[in-house]
């Protein structure tokens, strides 16, 4: 995922879709028990939940969505083979069965994964969900006109690299077998112990072939979840969901589905969203947001009001903001220059520029500091809270720059508190103390993204960020540090252009593990090994602070998404 909202692409997915923080375990509203927040009464069924968002829920087709854990609003309509555990904090970073009876049964080397569907699964029209429907749903995600979803299946499935989807190739994917209506088998090119995580993506949603209307399917996708789409206006700007009467809680241990109706209103200004949630009048009393944080000024106001403070959900999503170096560009080809900058960074000033300690936590590791990622604490170039200018100057001298040097830092002009001018200026001020003059190059968002993600134009020194496709070290480290993922003629995310055989080999070795706890420890060790090369300077992990209405109950915020899970919310 590439953006911090959960509807993001490797953002994200803050769910994700772009759709799309890390640190201590996520929790519900501060000073309240998350399971009973919003009042003392137990959650009850009924009522309407209103969702106030800035970003429209576009491309509401399971083939086109790129989400983390199935997304937030999407997972109310689209069930998948597996899903995220809908629990608070670290427990919510676990993968659990959804349509399937378990999280998957691998063969000895994790190149074949078999799933069995639960009995009694039905669509919104009462017809049975079959394994063939899941196979077809995956196949249609390969169609060029339905692109946008996670790219892993094209890489992982045998013979899928050049597949163009069922509209052009009716033979389908031989890598997916459906020996009977409840069994589906996946054949992979290489061992992938984290396949159960991938199976949470919406591309694993069943789609009945007879109901497929191609690019128009998003207007009324056939529901396999607790809610069905009754309104979809302006490409997701106004989305209304009502109960799918054929959904059965006996087949779905994860989604509580308390409200009768979900009314999603998007395209709103973030300040308006927070004002409406704060006032909590009328329908807004039973409202939440899935994509709008409190800003520094708003948070200061909320913190001074006990009632409002009790309605703030705090969460952490696997996300890291960092400085990236291109070692092909001088002077960053010298590791001691990169180390000097690592020592010179003042993380306190960077955190302040990101909105303060309530909205950002300092980072010294590339992996987010959560157990599921395999977090191993380390600080290879200890700068303290305010930077170590003396150590930085010493390294610069050793690198042949006794009088300091001048460099250019590329950043985005977007006011995102991540890669924006405020962060760049904080770095500029800190490095000045170490004798490094930093010239700032601000680019408009699209230009910035195109520039830093192209091998041909990537600058030597720039701000970047990365978010988790799922809570594991794999989708965090591999896209950034696996040399085989360097893309020379497209969007490249291996910013350090690292192609280290030992790193590549360790990634392959960890991917073979189906024991995810054992894999996590290996990811943590690999993070530290890569960190020694000083190809990045981790800066901070964002923290999500989001208001919800006064009548909202049963707030659950997991470390998988970092935001309130609307599948758990009650409004009565």
C-alpha cells in the first residue's frame, strides 16, 4: 500500500482501497472499554449507521479494489476465503477463516493450497455460493478493463503472468482447480507461506458468472456478505447498503452486522466531517468515518473536552514514513554519507511536523513496531531525540567532506503531514547543524509520485512512505528491498535499488514458512540486516485518531487496519 488511508494502494489500504501507523497495540476510545463504548447497554440490532468520508468508495467491484484485509465498507458486501480477525489490538492482526472452513491447507512446500467452503453459504438472491464462483471471481480480476486489484495473483499462480481474464480467454486459469462445489485448489509458482493473508483480498470474492456485467458490475455487485448494495451514485460518492436476508451469522463468526442500513456519504471536506461528528446531531449521532483523521488543531480542542475525548478511537496501522536514498546518485553512493544523515536527523522535530506525538511515533526500524510484522527493536545510528550532529560531522569527514556538503531533498507539496514541506523543513533544519546544507525540491503530488517511482528519474535523497498489504514483514520488506522486484520500465518501489543475493535468498526462505510466528522472527532479523546498509532513514509511524458519533457502540480497532471496524459497530 502506498497511502495512509485505508482505501489505498500499498499505501492502505488504509483500508485500503487507497486506500490507506504503527506502535503500541491499537485500542478503542481512550479511557473506555472498546467493546462497550458509546454507552453501558449491550449492542443491539437495528438502526442506520452513517459513514462520513472524504474519499468516495470508487470502483466497487471486488476485482478492482486494492484493500488491506478486505477493506472496511467492501467487507460488508464481499466475503473472501479468509479475513482479518475482528478484534482489538494485536489479536486483530491475525488471519482467520471466512467463506472457508480454515485458513488453508498447504502441501509440504507451500506451493499448493487447498480450501473447503463452509456449508450453507448463499448470495443475496438465495442461490448457493460455489468454489467455481470464487475461481471465476479471481479470473475476472485479470481482465484489463477490471484492473486495479492487488498484483500478487499474477505473480504467484502458475501460468498466470500473461492471462487476460475470462472475457478474452474462456479456458480460465488451470492453476485453480475446483474438483467439487466446495473445494478449491491453488497451484503456485513458488512457496508462499503467507497465502492465507492474500486470500483476504477482495479478488477472492465469489462472483456468479451469470450475473457478471463486466465494468457495470460495480453498480450492483452480488452480495456474499451481510449487506447488499441498494444505491451506488456517482461512482461510490453515495453508497447505501441494506441487509442481505440470506446471509447467516452461523457461517460468519467475524461480522456482527448490527445496523439494518449503512449510508455512506463521501466527497466531504475533512473539517466538515470532524465538525459533524463533534456536534453529533440527528443522523450524525450514529455516524463514523473510515478515512478522516483529527488534525493537530482539532485534536487539541477534542482533548480539552471530556465528552469528545471519550469518542476518539486510537489505532495503529502498519505504516512507515522514511527518508530514501538512491545510492546510484552522488554523494549517496557513499555509505558514510547516508549514515551521517541517519545520525543527524532530529526525530522530535519531525514528529512535531507530523502533528505531534499524539499523531506520530518516532521510528528507528523500517518494520512497524508490531509483533505481527516481526518487529525487532534496533537503532543502528542512534541520533537521540534531537539528532547527533557531532557523530554526523565525524562521518562526513571520513567520507571526504570535512567542510560539510550541499544536497537536495525532494518532497511532495501535498499537505499530508508525511512527505510534505513541513517534514522536509524539519529535516533541513536538523541537517544544517551537522554542516549539511539541504535545498528543498517540492513537487506536486502526481509529479512527485511519478518522479520517485521511476528508476530513470529517482532522485538521490527524498521522502517516501510504505503501508502494509497485510500485517507481516513480507509485503513490507520484499517490495522495497528484493532486487528481483526492481522495475526498470514502470512503477518501482525498491528505492535503494538493492539487489543483494543474500537478502533475496532470505526472502525466499521465509516465504516457504507456513508457521507465521517463526516467519515473523525471521522478517525482524532481516529488517535489521538490511538496516545496516543505511538505504533508508525511518522517521515515524502515523497514529490514527478518529471521532465517532455519540450513539455509536462496540468500537473495535485492530492492528490490521488501525481504524474502527464498521462490521462490529452498533447504533442502538
